[in-house]
């Protein structure tokens, strides 16, 4: 266990469904990130939260909606997804947004859109 | 903007053989460099990082990497691999500036066989 917990581990959803991914960390970090990992592509940074404020949104479609209610929890709300959205979604956290520290990653949620 | 190129998508080796996984980066400013490992069905785990100082960096599990500024490279090496080293390895770069996120390469699959 790395200290960053993601649930669920696997999710299959239809294109008309609404679901949420959850990420939780108790490392005392105050920056959290969502990455999308697709086969043979670089990890794509989706969202960055610092002190519960969204500070970066890398041109992610509106069908992905993040939420950070406090520094320990991060959600990714999903609705009307497309099959190409099937991927491993990774949550990470860090101390400050200082890259010096590196990131701690969760185990990911394997999402399949049917 | 910085970028990362991992030159080999797959590297097959035999157990106890040496291995080198190649990584080149592009950036107009000073950078931090990282190697992460991802075992099947898990998130990314930090192997080692270069921040400053000695260009030879030692990490966990017997891995090391050497920063070469003139060649903009940060190759990962291990003198003798084990079956358990079979995994996906990711090189990442970040500018030496607070607030910048990690940018990852596409990854290299290391397959160790007996």
C-alpha cells in the first residue's frame, strides 16, 4: 500500500452511465493529481489540485469533472463517456506542488466504457 | 515545454544479465529527472530521482541512473536483473520550478526470462 488509495479498482460502465472514481491519501500532502494512462502512450496529466483549488486543467473534455472537497480526497466524476475513454486512471499526491519531492501514486482504477 | 523520449518500447533480457533502459529529455531550463516502475495491476513507484549534485544516482532494488547534461539523457541501469524486475519503467522530467507537473515518457517494458 503506497499511502494513496483508489476505489474502485475496476469499473465497467455504459456510455450513458454516471459514475465516480475516488482517491484518498493520508500522507499529509496538499497537492493531488489525476493522470490517464492508455496503452503505449505517455501518462496524460488531466487535473491538478493544490490546497483544494484546481490549478490546472489540461484540455480535458467536460465529461470528466473533478472534485476536491479537502486535501485528503479527490474525485473524478464521469458521465456520458466514450469507448476511447477506457484507460487506467491514476491518482497521485505530493507535498506542495514542488516537483522536488516526486509523486506518490495510487494503484489506479481500470475503466472500461462499453 | 519539456518532453521525454524513451527510446525502447520493449527490452527482453535473460536473468542475471545487465540492462540499460534509455531516456532522453528536452528542456530549455534546468530539470529534475525521475524513474518510476509499474508492476502489473499496480500504480507507479518511485525508483530514483536526480535533483542536483552527483550525476550518478542510486535507487531501490539495485537500480542506478546517470544524468548526462550534454546528451540530455538519464539512462537507467542494473548490473544483474531478476525475474521480479519484469515491469513497465517510466522516465519523467520536471522543470526546477515550483508548480510544474511531472511529464512522463511512454514507458519501456522490461521482460526478464530465465
